């Protein structure tokens, strides 16, 4: 299979089971992509990620552009060699990060000029230089530079973001030079169905190898997010991968798979892992809670990860209360496994035509709040910065 | 071999090659013990420590007493089960930590009352309850509560610390109830040879299974430390293990092995690992230095650790400049390997009767400062708090 081939192996209701073949290997979908913003999934090694069953990781153009910069990564022989990860990498285009800078950027049809959040230095992203950067990194999937708006937004803002996202996607497509790096377009349009349709229609005309649903998880309600993700997914071609950006939680992933989405990324599992919030398939735990101080069970009973096979809640709770580095490491590892295992189980359920029962069983098991148990994670990006794992 | 047996396998000059048999396994000496103050070697798992060749780790009575406390560790089945480390553990008695509290403690022959640095709560250590605590943890080696003085100290202060250390060691010996936990005594006496002789003589009369050299690395010069370690080691019985507390660096370890010391602990490799200081056998590197930004070599050429087998200086340098958690993890791992490998090579050199050549070769290779290369680490405990890995 040549890079970019997407084979749909099974469907069950709206849920899809596919294989996306990329330059560094296959990605079995539905797939969750751990976030490695700065060329590292925080606290974890590539060997850890392989153990966890991660097939592909996401990194961020914006952050890598500023630090360490392209020359350093090129000197290492590309991003894979620099971070020692030999499976696929997808990079976000930096559009989302730059637009969250707000007062520190200036935008026109040519591109966007911005000041670094690190040192105030001036930079410019154009559709062309962002494609060139991602191709120079040697990544498997590059995202086109897009215009994301914070919700709620006015109709004019949304229409303008769709127009410019289309213009930039065209120029991004023209800028491609490297066959091993696939270019995905990003559908915008806020919560406006007509704008979502226009954006999808414009981008589909470019015949890109994959499409993302952008501009969600940026302040809207969960209901709006679910409704719009489902609406937009249905606009996208069935024979190409669909990627919902910035999702998920256990619940959001299930809903989006049900809507026919194939790929996901989110900082939620790793950020929670650093903050003492343990994901489980029955709800999240605040591991610092006193009820866990002498709890000899694993974080999640039945979990197959090395953290759960080795350590107790009592020990992980101690590590967080003592502010010990090992706590975030062990919990990030477990949290990623929860989502990667959820996708693995989802793939099996779709193949075996029992998707609806699987989905409903997991959704029914998500616990309401009880002592020591937090609400299942909500859509976390009230602040758009939250979507960078920094 | 029963717990406590110490077999001296070879000597070469003053250097000794032995095997200390403990309840959880053998310790081949000379041995470096990674420090796991709060029931964790910061950032690393027991599996990492086994990969590194760690035979025994040190943890701290003072810290464990305060957090998580004995009941939590007993509920897990002891310290080994709590932290999931199945090889030997030695715990410090807490004497050193309590005396560094200075204004927050009151001392008499009965024991020492102190306020927690965490929450101000009041506690008391006595020789008896410190032995009972360590035995309840189930550790392989317990240290007797001792009285450490900060240097420089007056002759009266030193004499009084020796007198009370002896009194407490006698009471510690009488308090023993558990054969699997060996009790080591700690020789005090500051920089006064007569007081060191008195302390050693007093403690040797108790016929303990091992002896430590305490009260060094607490503010004195390196020359004084080396001289007094050598003087004190020679006072200790040849058929029992000798442990120099709070050392080392590459240089200090070599000098102390040469003086006939068998065991060591120090926070230096892990603290440096968190702060971007890479240990190598030819001197330390400040990995944040710009000279390393595109350096494609491993941290230390020839090092057999997984960090060096996998990552470049450029990548580790990036991780530290981006304040990424993976940096301290990878560098702590490497730094421990440097000292554990040094001890492994020292053991082989002693066995093969080429100790002097080995020692002189490594000492000659320790580089003076040059660009991007820091001075080989000095005795780090100008502040006694520095000896806790917190």
C-alpha cells in the first residue's frame, strides 16, 4: 500500500474500522494520537509509547518552529530521528496555536505574523512555509494552515475564517513537494451548519488525502461539539480518513467514533496524568483524595498497563501528595493506555459488528460523581491554550 | 549465607571487593546506593533501577515517618511492597535530617523532638522508636539514630555528639527485634581524629554488623573529607562493611574506595539529573549549554545506558531548554549508570589486581573546566539539606 492509502475494513452503524498506510507504518483506525507538543510526549519515552500501543503521535509546528527550530531537527536527520520515534508522526499546522495568541498576531490573506510566547521574537506563518516546515521535519501527515475562531463568534468572523482557510488550503496543496508527507485539510465553520458545508465543499474540491474537523473543543458546549462533529463528519468522503482535532475523553471518543470519525488527539490524558487525575473507563479519579491513601487496588481494575500491573492506588497517591516526578510519569502512562485500549476495543467491536452494544455498555458504565471520583472529563478547552500540551 | 554475612573476596592496596548478603539479596561491593528519599528514586521505576544495575537503594526514615507514615506502608505489606522494589533497602535513621532542622528541634539524652518541615506537626525520635520504625518497614539495613554536627564545630560540640551517638547506638542495639534487619552504627567525631577514634572504639564494642562514617560532606573541604574518611575507615574492622554516607562524585568515590570503603549513597547523580548536569567519567557537562544544541553524540561516548544508546546530547539539551519532564528522567537514569558502572568497573579492577591503575586512569581523565564542561562535581553539601533528595 502506498502512503496515503486508506482501506475501510468494516463499518457498523456510523462507526468505521480502517487502516491508514503512512510512510512510517500503518495506523489502525479508530486511532488516538498521544500529543508530543515539543517533540516529546511529556514524561514518556518512545519505548513507553510502543508498549502502550501508540501507533502515531502528534507534534506541533508552532512549538517546534520556535524551539528547537528547524535547523536543529534537520541536523538530527528529521523529527523522527531527533525524538527517536520510528512510527508515524502528524504535525498540527500551528494555526490553532497562533490564533490563540490573540493580541500578539496580525492576520491577512498572505499569512499571519506573530510574536513568540517564549521571547517575543517576530515570526510569520504562511500556508507555504508551514507546509515546507512540516515536509522538512519529515512527518507522515502535515496539516494545512487554517484559521480557527474562538466560540462564540459572529457570522462574519466565521465566514471570513472559512474563506481564508479555503484560500490557504489551496496554496498549501500547491506548495507540496514531498510525496511521503500527506497534507490534510481542516474544515472550519464554527457552529454554523451552512459554513461547515461550505468549508467541507471547498476543501473536498482539492482532493486531499484526509480531512480534519477543526474549530471544536474551543469553548462550546459538549452538546454543540457532539452535534457539529457528527454533522461535519457526514460531509466528508467515506473513503478518506476523518480526524477530529482536540478530542478526547472516553465519552467524547465514543460519540465521535459513532459519528464516523477515525482519528483523534488530545492533551487530556497526559495533562490529567500530570495533575493527579486518573482516567478509567468508569470515570476519572482524583488520586490525591484521602480515600485512596491505603487503597491496595490498581488505578483501574482490569487495566493491562504496566502501572496497573505494578503499583497500587496508595502508592500513586503518595507520589502525588509528595510531589514526586514518578507520579506524573506513571499516571500519564496509565491514562494514555485507557484511551489507546478504548480505541483497540472499539476496533474489535466494529470488526465484530457489536459496536452499538460496546458503545452503550461503556457509556452506561461512566460513573456519576461519587466520593473520590471526579466527573468524567469535560471538553477541556475553555481556554484554547489548553489544547497545547505545555 | 545468612543475612549480614560479609565475605571479603579480594583486596588490592586499600581497596576491597566484597559481598554483603542481605535479606533481599546480595550486594556486591564497592556499591553505590541510589537515593529514594520518599520511597521513590526521583523519576525512575524499580524496573529502571534493575536495568541500571542498582543492587540496593536508600530511603529516609525522616521523610517516610512524616509522609506517607508507617500505617500506610504497613498496609501495603512493608516498604518493599509499597514501592515495588524487591532488592535490598537501607534506611537512614533520620538523625541527619532532624539535625538539619536546627531551630525546629530540641535534643536531650532521651531523644529529639522536632517539628515537621511539611506542616509543623510535633514528633519525637528516640533510638528505640527509630529502630522499631525501620524494622516495621522491613528494610535490610537500619541505621542507628546518631547526632550529626555541622562543621565547623567546637570541640565540646563534637565530644557531646560522640557521647550521645554512642549512648543511642547502645540503646538502638538493645531495641532490635528483627533478625532480617541489620543495624549499622554511625561513627561521628567531626574532623577530630581523637574523637573519631573514641566514637569508633565505642561502637565497635557493640559488635554491630556494619559501620558507617557519618558527619562528613557537611560543609568541610574536600581535602578534609578525604583525609577524615581515610582515617576513619582504617579504624573499622576489616571483616565488616564500611559505609561512607553522602558521597559521591566520580572522584570522591574513587578516593573512598581506595581508603577501603565499601558502600556509598548520594543525591548527586539524581539531583544533577534534574538540573541538567550530565555526569561523565571525564567530568560533568551542563547539557543546556549552546555547544550541545546540535551535538549528535550520546551524553557520554562509550556509556552502555539506554539514554546514551538512544538519544543525542542535542535532544536531551532540547528537553532541558524546553523544561520537559523527560529530560530529568533520561539524565537521572544516565547519571546513576555512570556511578553504578564506575563501581562495577572498580569491583573488576580490584578482583584483577589492577585497582591502582584503574583509579589513576580515571582520576587523570577527569577534565578541568572547558567550554560547556563544568568542573567535576564538588562535595555538594555546603547545606546539609542537600543530602536529602527532595
